[in-house]
C-alpha cells in the first residue's frame, strides 16, 4: 500500500493484560520503526527493523516489550503485563534512504 | 546522545503574521532534519525534509533552513492562517543513531482569527 496502516486505532487494557499492536508498512520499504508518544509531545524511539531483522532495539524496555516483522505479515509490537505508564500513542513508520513515513498511530489506554 | 530542543514551547499569534519556530540539536553529525505537523489526536504530517547538505527547503508558505555547523534549524511560516494551528515537531536523523529520528518536544501554535 501507499500508506502505513496501523491497527487498532484505539486499544484499552486493564493493568496486567497483554496488548498487541499491528503495523503494515508501505510496500517496498525495508525499514520499520516504532515510536512511543507519551504525555503531550514526547516521542521515544523503541525499535527498528531492516526487513525482518532487528536493526536497532536500544529504546525497547525488554522486560515486557517485544516486536516482530515477519515476511508476508504485518509487523507487531506486543506489551506483556501492561502498566499504567504504557498509556501512550504508538506510531509505526516505514522508510527507505533515511526518509520515514508515519502511520496514524494506535492509542493505548491502560486502566 | 542527540538532544533536540524547540523554542518556544507555545506561540499564539493573530492571523496574517509571519512567524519563526526554532529547533536546535546537540550533535551536528546529522543525515537530515524533518519538520512535522501534528493536529490534536492525530498522526504526523511531514512538512519539509532538509538533507544535511542543503541549507533550506520551501513548500508554499513554509520555509525551513538548516545551519548544521551551529546545530540549528528554523521553520518560517508566512501569512499565518487559523488552519495552521497545530503542534510543530522538529526531528533529526543522526549518523550514529541507527537511522532513527530524535524528536524535539514541539511548538504548539495557535493562530487566532
């Protein structure tokens, strides 16, 4: 597709539940990025992939967060045992040649 | 570690004014710098992308400049309109950051009719 698609738009979880977010990158893009936007504007990088391989995971809280990009499947970001502070908008972006295109985001609310 | 700062944090102007938003970054070894717009509850819209070898980019009423050596960029908006009201984010891609973007905290712009 010509746009990065993210599902679901909104996700509500009770504290301790699992949350799984999906991202379909633009066809032909080799790179996929996940960012977390908390509070008003603070963007935090989580992880990036080059094709199905992890490229940079320095931003991932590894205890509860995991991500995958498998061939012929949407990429996914999974949070085990969600905490209140995981409430945020999670943006996926895909790109080539150091230019990224962002999806509309998934708003996760942890109650 | 790259840090990006945007000034001012918020700006309120009357319609028709020309305005300048500022962005500074600590590590000048960047690949490119990008200005985004974010409307409340929405995703990011890319406005302008400046490569490290470029000094400025223009799109319509928007002009972005880049001074890599001093670690600064400005976004100039001419003849502002109420529809320009949004948060403007500056983000840089650093040579040592594995291709990810580092974002500033944004300038929240309100243009009053």
